[in-house]
């Protein structure tokens, strides 16, 4: 009782008393309070006055009959299957209400969120685009073209970043296409290399912007000079956005844990511009299949698919012939990626050598250790291209009729000899290369070697990191010294042959240039052939390896003519 | 079977015109309640219309364990709440009055009394609008619509005790805000003076 008296205003029984909503017991208690407390009586009077005031408010009425509109909207909603929808604002309203609803809808802050996001992304693209343009802008007379995408992770989900990248790359493809068209139209400009490159660039861009846009990302990395860390960083950044994981920097590639096919053979050819279709025909003839049949983007557009071949060929077994461009850089270098057994590869090489007027030089190297699909850009860029650069055919310094081609034109009739004549310095460097070749993963060109000025080594780290390639570029002298030191601690290749036939044969194959460098060329060729046969015999014939044919179009007269 | 039940049965039998009669029967009452809840005549009309549409669409689920009017109110309050979440209620009595027209004038009162009456109504609506959403709904259902505690509890899906508690707190807040109005209406100042 005392508590009730003390907290009269807070006692909700008085409100219920006014409303007549008390039980008999509560009614009796409230009446006792009212009799004893003036404050309680005052509260009850105030509550009654308040109720009277509130109830005296004028009654509002609708000035329209809603029944017809309600039935119309209900029928419409039931027919549209939105029975439980609360989207009354989305329904057709009476004429007077439509304008109000429209104004309300477009003045909501929430409706501008996604357009604002889109504008922000567009601005971001605009900001980044000039940077990419600088990175990938070709030098005068050069073109950025792409034939087909590089192999990627099959399960790699397309992310927003990838879409953004693809979109920006598509613009580059279009830009390249425009440039190519301009070059073709303006034939008054002397451009010896423009014809062949224009041909190469034609089909894919017209057929599949998506595939081409994917490939151009690879070609961008391929064509970017190694001395452009900004561009590389930008590319990695873009790929980080796309894949959610960063593309390893060359020095950090050894840390990559991604599994990929085993070592890759890189066949480098200086070819006449019209020889690229020939190489593809050879691949098709030898039934060499695409390396990565699961690559969806590759499947989207086979850039150099033989005529009449269906789209599904990429996912079919490897008996279907197909060669495909992996990428093509600013100099028109085409990379054809394939998977081939050693026998197939040997047959292809023989076929290529049989046409010296088309295939003017041929070099072969291996990148040991698996190369993840996503690392291909880096491998080609940091291993293959520097090696080519060291051969003196820098795109900036060289005319389309490169020094390699000029030297090749003076070479002997044999393609192998052409190759050796083209890169005579490489043969001088073979001993050092050979000594290092016992170590697994050393770059070991059996027919041509990197120049003496520098060696580019793509080698795996030992032990667990053995499967990851590392790329290092060093001066020729330093490389030789290091290779010799490493060689002294490693078993002799021949010993490896005795203990592990397959691996040993491969090692011997790698070490072949060691003896070859000291022997006459004929003997050297014989040794090469012998070791190649051993290697092929020791390898399971059905095992396919990834092969990348790097085809560099060179202008100039046929060496035989 | 009462009238509402009959009309509902006819509606479910495929006579939508019967539901039209229900709309005509309850639209003004519902509107008069909702307009105080949402504070805008325009929004109140939308809410009422949507409540009737949803009631028609979901009429088969109506169990008829409560009055149709209670069920309809529940729908209307849910619609009002969901709309209020999408768009924070900007309860403006001025806007409400402009949208709904002037207050019905008391024909017996003179011009000055009409002005005073309009002013009192404005103050009362502002006081109601100042209440929290939960307190406002309870007060409106009780004072404006005359619902009993049980019905309020059913409409708002609350225990009766909660309804009583909220109603009392809402009234205390209104009493504080409407001291001047209540004193003019025969208010407590005079009574306090007498005591």
C-alpha cells in the first residue's frame, strides 16, 4: 500500500481503471488508493481528460472508395503470383498517386547506391586505363595482338576483377584491331612486318573478343619489357583482384604451391611470316592436342582452329589435332601451346626442320618443374623473352628483318645448321650450360643455347619447393661460375643414367651440349640424336608433356634462295 | 454468421464484390486509425489500400478466430511498420492536415472557437506523433479506435499486460505534453486549484 501510494504516477492500474480494464481485485485496490490519495485522484482526472481530448479529435475519412482499386490490384497481384508481396508502391497507382510514387521512388537515397557504385568503378577504370595503355602501348610499327587465351586454372572463378580486367583488355584488343586496320589501310607506310602480323592477328579478334581479351592479358605480360616493374606490378595487381591470390613475382615464384604439369619444353623458331599456319598444320598432322582442354576460356575461342573443327574439340581426347596460339607479343611472336608425347614432339621437330624456307631456325629449351597456368606469363616474360632478347633481336632496336634472320639467311641449308649459325655464341657457351645441366631444371637448350652474355635459368628449388620454378637472370660469367660450383656437388649425368634410367636419360639429354660443344658438328648432331632417342626410349610414350612453340616471324629472303 | 463472415464466405466463393463491401465498410475507420500511426494522409491511404489488397489475397488463410476487423488491423499495422522501416516516418501534423484538408469545423462554434479547436487538434496530433512507435500504436488503438486491451494485444501481438503498461506510459507522456490543452478543456489546473 505504501509503495502504491509512493509511486502513484507510475502505477498503471490507474490507467486501466480509467479504461475499465481491471479485475475486481484490482478495482478494489485502486479505489482504496483513490480514497486515500489526492495525487491518485488527480492522476485519474488527468487521464480521463486526456482520453476525452484524444477521443474528441475529428474523425478522418477517405474521400474515395478504395474497393474497386483494391480489387483491381488484388487481382493483378494474384495473377502475377506476388500474393505476399508488400511492394504496393510498385503496383500501378491511380493517376494522382503515380506521380507521387515516382517522385518518392527516385528521391530515395537507397536507389542511388548501385548507380553510385557503378560510377565509382567506371572512374576507377578511367584512372587505371591510361596506365595500362602506357604499359601495353606498342612501339611505332608494333602491334598488340592476341590469338587465344593462355591456359588458366580451370576452376578459377571469374571474379569482378577478372571482368574488369577482361573489359579493359577488350578495349586493348579493339585498339589493336583498329591499329591493325589502320596499318593495313595505310599501305603507303613501309612496314615489312605488318602483313604477316596482320594476318596472324586477324582471326581471333574478329571471332572472340572474350578469348582475345583473355589472351591479351597474357600477351601484355609477354610483351611488357622486363624493365617495367610498374607494369608487372599492375598486372599482378589486376590478377590479384581477379583470382583472389597474387600472381607471384618472378623471385617469389618458388613459393607458389600450385600444381601444374611437369616440365615444359619450349621450342623457339624463327619462321617466315607465312609459316605460322604451316606450324599449325604440322601440329594438326601430328595430332598434337591442346595442353589444357579444361580451360573454358580457351574453349570459348580456338584462335587457330582448323577449318571445320567443332568447338568441342578442346575437351576431347588428345587424338584431335589442334594447335593454338597461347599469346602473341608486340613483335608478333606467336606462342602455340600443346601437349605432346616425346615421339610426337620429335616428329613435329623433324617436320619443322624439313622446311628450312619456312622454319629458318629452331631452338629448344626446357623449363623444369611444373609451371602453373597462372605463372606462364612470368615464365615467358622472364625466361623466354630475355633469352631471345639476349640473342640480339630486341624489338626496339631491331627492324623486322632482324639480325637473327639476316644471319639465318647466310646459314647453311640444314635447319640445324641454320640454327647454329644463327646463334653461334650459344654454342660457345655450351660447356658451362652442360656442366649445370646435371642439376635438375637447368635450362638446357639441346640445339641452341642462350648467349654468353647472360643465361636465363628457370630452375626449381630442391626438396619440397622442387616443383616450383625459379627464374633468375645473371651474367654469363657469374652463371658459369655458379653452374660449375653446383656441378661439382652433383652426380655425373651418366651415373644417373645407370641408376635411374628415365630420369638419367633425361639428365643426359640435358647434359648433351657438354660433349657436343667439344665435338665436331656432325658428331655433335649424332650425339644429340642418340641421346634424344635414349631419352625418348626411357620415357613412357604415352606421357604427354607441355610444349610451347614460340614462333617469331622474321622477314627477309629465304635462306635457300 | 455475422455480416463479415458472410461477406468473407461470398468472397471465397468467387464473388469479389463482397470483399468490396468489406472495404467500404472498414476503409474509413481503418484510415482514421492509420493516419495517426503513419502521420501522413497520403501514406495512410497507401497503407490502407495495401492492407485490403493483402487481406483479399490472403483471405483463405483467415481462420475467423478473431474479428475480420482485428485481422485487417493487424495486416495494416504490419504494412505500416514495414513501410516505416523502409522510410522513416516523418510524422508531420502540418503535412497531415494539408493532405487531409482542414479539420471538420464545428458548426455551432464561432470563428475564434474554430481556430482554437484547430490549434488544439494540431497540438494533440503533434503530441501523438512525438510518441514512440510502440506507444503511439497502443494509444491510437485505444483512444482513437476504442479497442479494448484484448483486441489491442491481438492486433499488436502483445501480452495484455504489456498493452496496459505501454498505454499508461504513453498517457503520462501525453499528459505532460498537453498540459495547456487539457487545462483549457476543463483541465486539471482548475481542479488542482480547487484541491
